């Protein structure tokens, strides 16, 4: 059980969520990716993956080598703060880069929502240990709900699958970490709400 929970926590890690969110939104809504060539889409995916997953992961591994935290799972609030700060920097750089180069509103909404969620998770972590995993998958669900509402797109099986995965991930976080149910629920609501507002209402800067 614990092994399965660890595997699920890695597969649905928050670092993968921005890339996965953009890819799913592009795949279900033809209006979002309209005008992009296949090569152009891969450039967007690659940029987002490097800036929001690969670079933050490399930074975390370097921090681990320097002894900033004892374990990659970062079980305590204090250990998570440096990792969140460095990741927030990369997320902000990614948003700025695509804002001046791309300008596609849904993509910018997803990225700005991701920046907002991470900033709020960081601030909350100063006092309370909220679940970043659930904030990540909550943001994914929020983005898809916003795209479906805006462009009248239907993808019920995808939504059902994601809700099931979110439930499984929440259970996994309770099994392998010292999160409480309140921290798991709070992360999911925070991620879903922030990204839904940024994508659905176009709240970006």
C-alpha cells in the first residue's frame, strides 16, 4: 500500500502539472491551440516542461546535495520553503517568457494560476503544512473546468478520471506523509479555485 502511494505521489507530482494541464487543454479544445503548428505546440510544451519541471527538479537535487533538507520528500514545513522559493522563480520566468512571446490567454491563465497557487502555498507553509500535491492536481481540474465552461467543451470521462486520480492521490498523501485530511482538502480547493479564476475569468497581469 505504501509503495503504491509513493509511486502515485511521484507520477502525479506538482512539477508535472503545468505541462500536463496545458497539453490536456490543447487536446480537448481546438480553439485553445488554434493556429499552432505541431512543431509550435511542442515548443510550447518543451518550454513549459523545462521551466516548471526540469529546472526546479535540478535545483531541488542541488539543494539536497548541499544539505538544505535531509530527504527529497521534505517532510517538514521548513524544508519545503527553499524549494518553493526556487520553483516560484522558475514559474514566474516561464510566465513572463510566454507572455511576451506567445500571448495565448488560456496558456497564460494556466501559468499565472500556477504562479498564484505556488505563492499562496508558500505563504501558507510558513504557518501550516498544506498539500502541494493536491494543489497541483486541483489546478489541473480547475483549468479543465474553466476551458469547458468557456468554450462549451464536454469531456466527462476525462473529468471523472481526474477526480478519481485526485481522490487516490489525496489518499496516498495521507498514507505516505503526515498531512491531515484538512490539509489535503485545502490544497485541492486552493489549486482548483485559483486556476479556475485565472483561466475562466482571464485574471492575469
